[in-house]
């Protein structure tokens, strides 16, 4: 009879090779009309119908069984098409088998052992064949939390293999977004799978029918033999003998396999130990990992591992775990000691200090590591400051300027501060110092700069460490609140006074070290041995003291920028005030000495204005002093004003007065001329310079200076008049009495007598002398000379008891004759005298010729 359909034809299989129980996909033609139409499937001669899953007429999925042949065809048999053929083959890979008594260097997973006895088809667990998607439609996982599902379906489960399976839970969890039509398709697929499963089970029974018959025959034969024996209840019956045989066989087997079983038990225990080691290898490897990470400096990894181990095994009661965890604690204790040692090590950066404090906090180190670090840094900074002084005193530092202790030539902290401040003000960079600067600079200046570098380089980080300790940022970068942060803030509040004392101690140490080097008299006698010792060093000039003031001010500004309270920095302000006053006094003293030496440099060379270079030199000297005092006199925020009345002017006036005591009349005139120039020009110029440099009380300084010069001018003028007028006045009386002249008996006058002509010539000589020095002094000097001579003439005339007529005419003292003939004679005599002395008398006329400046 002809068949209605063509026989099955297998044209492909994937994969083409594999071990037993490999899942394969078979493709071909006419592979059946449905699951019920498929009645046979063999691969490499092994019946695989039990695991077959018919998908379509061109596709079947199944698992390869443990066939005898290594390679064979795929034969499909259907009701409609009969026995099929295959154009492809499958290669069965046989892994190397290890028996239960074979020794092996690797562990054999016994759960994967399959009993492949001859002519025995062993089915696999139905769970391994369950489909991952029983509905056969797209899975759409829902976003409903697991806890909500458990509350909605108490005691139920969405796992379809569970005894408490809930279909509603499964659909909500896996098909929330599926449409109703898709769910209907899924229901149909589920029905098909159930039908196929029933048919597959029936085919399995049919395929193993011979086995069931053999078992039935064996059981029947045993039952018949027992009935024929008839001695079930009698000792020595067949069953009893069989039991004895089986017991002896068991004992013999135990004896034979005791060693093997012992090895197996030992292997099982070793395997269990290795499983424990593998499962808890984190803990067992932790001590070694801690050592390695400490050597590499990965402290974060150590801390994280320790926290994990502490949470897992901190309260364990397992002896082996307790032993390993105790070793971990020992390593962590050593790490705490190492980190604390690194924290207290100096010098160190602020970043490292914060890092180590955070590590110690995470490791729950005893005590307060942050405060210990602050205390250690405080002691170290004090030691640095004192060592700086000791090195300079002992002569180990012969000139290092702003170099650091290692001799590094990088810019000092003070230099960087000056650089930054200059740029902020828009100024230029500081002029580089010559290479010989450190050898020429006095030791005290180098010491103050180095001391300021130490303070500026260390105190800011010290203050920032305290601020981090106060606000808790040492333990939390994000500033989040935690128990450690709150504990830190509480400790900081309790130690505020202690930290304040630390800052006060450092600022006081700075001030006392500077005082010992520059102002030793301001220190108590008991502290001189600790802070002094600079007696053999060079005395500083005002310029070096100015540089020191600049350095101390820069240090104060740097500390003020850290927002350190002003009351802690007040001692530095007081030091600055005393340094400014000291610099002022030293500069004034040196300038006074320079002014005193100006008189020794007087060359007495006058210009056409009648002055020498002495006033200009004096002015230049004072201006240079003001320029050098610009820094000390400048008032910074928070500083007091330093008021002073320059005594240099009085010194200069005294020098001029001392100079006049050992000089002749012409030099007296030169000094008088210089005094006038000082009053008219020099003091006004100096007043302008005082105002330019911000000095207050300029009017008072000018007034006092002018008064001093005027007093000197008066003394010198009187001395000059005395020296020039006395000889002229003294020559009048001898001249009058020359030739036994008698006012009561004399001849008619014929002209001016010779003594008057001599006096006039003497006055003209004085005029020439004064005019040569300064024509501005001529009216002042001649008027006093003439006045003195006139006073002497008046005194002499008053001493004459009586005059004759001719005597009265001769005197010409105001005695006017009533006779016109006497007046006419007097006029003739005067005109004759003026005519004969015309050239000499011209010097008494005011000059209209301006002097030419040379």
C-alpha cells in the first residue's frame, strides 16, 4: 500500500558532536504532523524518544543518550511516514571515565556520574527537562518589589516547581505587559506540552515493556522457589542462608575495601576542608594580604578588608575562624602602631597628617590621634625655632639667608609671600639679591628671616590642622555627620584653651627670639641665656633694622591672613612697635653723627648767593634719613603711630655755633648767610619732605627749627658787629684828641677831620667784606655798624663840657647857628667832603645789579 506522506528525512543537526545528554536540534522534512505522530527517534543507535520535543514538521529538539556507537545517523519514525533516513550524522564524544576505585589527581564531581549499564535506559530528572518558559510567549518582567508580592500572596511562590506555586504571582511577575491574546496563545502552548508529556510517558513505557516483563518473570520465579522450599520459618531455610551469604559477602567487601573506603573518607574530609578554605578564603588569606598591602602602602584596602572581616567574623564561635581572626587583629594592631608612628613623624605634610588620622580613626585606634599629632607638631615647631637660634649662635650658619635646612635654594616662604603680596598690589617683583648677599648680611638679619620662614612655613598648616579637627573634616571629606565627627568636635571644644596656649607659646617664642637678637635689654635677665647670646655680633644700622621690620610685618600679615585671633598676635604687634622705635632711634643717632661731621667738611666756598654747600648737604642727609625711615614710620592696620620731633636740626644748629667759635669774621658772615638760607629755603623743603612721608606736627618742627636758627643768627650777628664795630668806635676818641685838639679853642674848620675819614674807610672796608659774601647782609650789617659809630660819637660829644663857635661847626652835631654865614660855611664844607669822597660814598647806595648765579 502506498503511504499518504513521504518518509522523514533528517538534513541537519546542531551541534554535530557532543557528549551524552547534549541537547541537540534536529532539522529536516516530514518529521511528523504532531507530537502524537512521532513514534521513534534514535541517534547513534540510542532511543531518544523520551527526551524528544516535537516543535514542527521540520524541527525536533532532544537530548543525545549514552549510545554504543561513537558516530551514527539520526533516524526519525512517524506514524504517517514510517521509518525515515538521514543525510547527516552525529559524533558522540566520550569523556575519560574515572571509576570509583581509581586514583585521580583532580576531584571528580560525583553528582555528574551517570549509570550507563548495558541495555539499561536511565531517564533524567524531569526538573532538568522543564522548559524555562512554559507559556512559550515573550517574558515581560514586572517591576513590583518582591516584598510587596510576598505580602499580597502570603505563603505562596511564583516558582512553578514549588508546592505552593501561585499562577497569579507567576503571571504578575513574568507577564505583566502581555496582552490577553498572548496569554491565550500561552494557554494553548501549555495544553500542547501537557498532551505531549502524557504521550511521551506512554511511549517510554512502551519502549521499556520488555524490561518490565523480565522483572515480572524474575519476581515470579523467586516467589515460586520460595513457595516450593516451604521452609521460610525454619532455621536454615533458603532465605536465612541467603541472608547469611549476603552478610558474609558484606563483611568480605568491607574487609577488601576498608582501605579504599578510608581513603575515600579522608578524601571527603580533605575535600570538605578545601571547600571551606575556598568558601572562606577571604578570611584565611587576610593576614597575608594585610602584610602585602601594608608593604605597598594600600592602607585603604587593608581598612576595607578589616571592616568586612570584622562584620563577618567578629563574633564567630568557630575555633578556626577565631584563631585566624585573632591573627588579623594582631596585624591590625601593628598597623595602628605603624600609622601612629608615621603620624607623629616630622616633618610631614598636612595631606599626610590628615590621611593618617583618618586611617587611625577608621581602625578605631585608642586615644585621640588628631590631638596627638597637633601636640607633636607644636613641639616640633618650637624645636625648629630654637634650633634656628642655636645654629646661628654656635656659628654653624655663616650665611644662609633664606635657605632651608637642607640648603635648598628655592624661594623661602617669606619670599613667596612678598612675591604674592607684590603681585596683588600691582607692584613689581622684588629685585633679586646678589650672590654675595648672604655673606654680607649681618647674622641677626639672616636669623630673623630664617625664623620667619620657619613660622610662615609651619604655622599655617598647624592652624589648618586644628581647624579641620574643630569642624570634623579630618574624618569626613563631605562633612556628613557621624559619631566620629561629633566626637572630634566635642574633643576640640574641650581643648580650645590648650590649643590657644600652644599658639601663644609659639608667638611668644618667636617674639622672644627676635628680642634676644635685637632688643636684649627688653628681656628678663633669666631669659637671656636661652634667647640671647648675640653680644659678639655686629651692631645693626637703620637700613638693616628696616629690613627686619619688613620681615616681621610680612610674618604678621601671613598669620593674620589665617584668621588667627588678634589677641594671639598682639605680642607681635608690640614687638613691631618696639622695633620701629628702636630703628628710629638708631637711624636718628647715625644721622646725628653724620650731621656733626658735616661741619668738618665745610670748605667755605660760597656761591653768588653767599652760601656754601653745607645747607644742601644737611638737607640731603635729612632726606636720606626720611627715606630710610619710610618703612618704620609707615602705619599698618592695627599698629600705633610713632611720633618724633627730629633733634637733628638742633644738632646741626649746634654744629654751626661750634664752627663759629673758631673762625674769623668773614667765615662768621658765611655762617650768617647759611643761617638765612636755612630759614628761607632748607626748612621749607624739609617741611615738604616731612609731609610727603606722612609725619605729623610739621608746623611745630618748622617753628622750632626756625627759632633755633634765628637765635644762632642773632648770636653770630652780635658777635660779628662786636668784632667790626668796636675797633672803629674805639678809634674815634684818639682821633679826636690827636694834636691836642680842644673844642673850646680851635680854628675855623676847613673840612672833615681825618679820624672821621678813617672811620668812614673802615666802614667801607666792612661793606666790601659783607658784600663779597652776601649783598643781602649789607643793609643789616652797615646799619648796625653806623649806628654803633654814631652812638660812640654821641657819647664822646656828650663828654665835652663846652664848645666854641668853631668847635660847634666842627662837631656838626645839630648845633645850628643863627647866622646865615655859618650855614653857608657848613654846606660848603659838606659839599667839598662829598666831592672828595664821592667814590667811597657810592658803596652806601642801594645796588640795582642782580648777582649772577655761578
